[in-house]
């Protein structure tokens, strides 16, 4: 449908439904959703078709103040009413563009995902098969707390998280008879009420998401107290990224309505499992699934080469899939997290898993080391480009690891590559290995430069701050 037709439909909807505000939302390099709003009666066809100017210098890693103007271009097919706004509000997801040329802004994460999905149709498998679409689904972990208190200053530093489910001493017991100690491993996973205190909140979240057109939903309690999981069904690359941003917004809003605070940090609770972001991808040629075949795990050569590409570039991918210093508190040796760069069918201890599939169209590759602090546009685009590089170079993934990788002895771990152990290490890996990302201009060098700049600044900021644990360890030295 043309922009003009969609614009006319939106203007008619604004008038018919008494829309007071049109909210234009976009995503910065860190993955945070930003917005600017237009009064409903001021919206005309030009604003919808052309976009509106914003100050790009106000966004970290984007414009210099000397050339701050950026054009915010609405994707008119993303329109939906905000279910939480007090005034009737129509939401449009946007990309950004250069005002004069109208070309996509090179540091816009969403523009990179748009470009990747468009260029996908031009790429081929080694045997000449076209790849015309990608389908992706996601399992998203998050935490809910009753209260969050943070203190940070020159003479004080600390935090306190409270929850009715908390298992640590000083808070309410996680379950009756627990004596205030940490529950045995796995006790929290998929627990039933009354141990699961927030099932109703998750159910309301899924109801809101369904109302926004996001279907195939599943929810359950996570592996640790206060942790929860949501699964969203398959969609295109851009569609899935947009859905993940909407999901985060809905989770936070519903949690707030219950007096709770939601976070997508990878590891906010010490000694407990962190929050995962499991991303499952499959490639298609029309209605033909390209990952089904007769190799290991009933996979095609194309799929195995895709896996090899992701494993080959995994440490560079960490810069996008695990983009915070907190991310690497989850990815530490000895914890039951997928840190070994191996693949296997059904094996949840491997970094790349092939979930059980009883039909060829269900074959997919699940990336398990990512966490929900990731910018979805950058993470999914980077994983796709790594897999495509593996396909075009006909890389081999080696042997699958069909055993529990968490139980390997130290001598058995030798020679198995691992994910990065720190954000600094991941950024170094990205600097050394990024040509696969800039192929065909999908990710511009300028985007990588801006991303590295803001992430290096985060590391530098944190490196200068004493922590409570440091005072505990070193005060008496």
C-alpha cells in the first residue's frame, strides 16, 4: 500500500477516533526507545509521508551539534493506539534519514535492519538458491521487583532490590518453608502460584501484546526468583525487532501499573541465573525452508554453514548481543550459562542450539548467549550477517557437542572457544572483526564508530567508580 493511501487512512483515523497525540518513536544506539509527539490536529499528509525534524545531537553517538538536524521518518504500517496513554495516542515507529538527501541515516539501528532485510533478496547460497526472507522468534527474560533503591555519589554507593519472591536474607522468603535461603537450582523455573507471585502480571502483559497484534505468546516463571520469560512467535527481521521494543514498553508499563519495577538487565541479582534473550532464526526461499536437510540434526548444508558463520564471528557479535558491562556478570565460567561456542541439537548448554522440530518448516537455529539488554536491531542484524558470511564462504562448524557442556572437566574444555568475558574484550573483537557487518553497506562504518564510542565511554565511566565490594575487600589494606 502506498504512503499516500496509508497517510490518508491515518488522518481519517485521527479524526474518527479523536486521537489527541501522534507519538513518533525511534531507537538509539543503546537500544533505548526515544520519542517526540505531535498534537493530533497538527498532523497532515506531509508530516506522515516526509517526516519531522529532530535534534540528532541530543542522542548519544549520533550527530554533532554543528549538524544536528535529522529527519524522523514514520513507518506508517506500524501504527497502533497506545493502550497506556491517558489521552488517545497513535504510535508510529520511525527510522531516521538525512534531511536533504532523504537517505537512511547511517547510525540509525533500525535503518540497518531495514537494509539487511532488503539486501537479503540479493544474496545466494553457494548452490545458487536465492534467500528471500528470514523468520525470527525470541524468548525474552526480565526481572520484576517491588522496589529499587540506588545510591551513587562521591561518598556513597549502593543499591537494594526488594521483592516478595526474593530468596536473600532480609527479604520475604521465596516460598513457605524456605528458611530464607536460596532455593535449590531449578526450583524457581516454571513454578506455580503461590510460589510464582506474578503470573497475573505476565498474563496481563500477554493480553496487551495480543491487542497490539503480537501473537503466538507464551509466558512462564524464570530460573531465579523475580525472573520471568516471554516468548513471541515468528516474524520478519524488522517486524521482530519492532515487536521486541514494543514488548519492553508493555512490560514496563504493566509492571508499573501493579506498583512493580521491571528491568531487562542481564544480571541484576547476584548468585542467581541471569536473564536470557534466545533468538531463533531461519532462512527461506519463498515457502521453502532452507535450514531443513539430511545432515546432522536433519539440517541442510546451508544451515550448517550459517551456524559456522555465527560461531566464527561470535566474539564480535558479543559487542551487540551482550552490550553492557553487566552482561558479562552473566557470562562467567562456572555458571550454567551458554558460554562455550559450540552447537548441538536440543542441547541447552550450547551457545547455538537446534530446537526439536517435527516439520521441515520448523527447523531453526537458536542463539542462546544474547541477553535482553541488547539493541534488537543491531543484534539480530549482526547475527544474520554472520550467518550469511558463513554461507557464502562455505564455512564448516566442526563436530556438534552432544553432551552437557556445563559438566565438562577442565581438561575437556581445552580448545573449545568461549564467548568474551568483558565488554572491553567484546569491543576489541568487534574492532578486529567487522568486515562481515559492513558488507554491502548494511552496517555503516559510522554506525560502528558511534557505537564503539558510547560503549567505550560507559566502560571508562564505570572504571572510575569504587564499588561496595571494593570497599569490603580493600578498605583495611
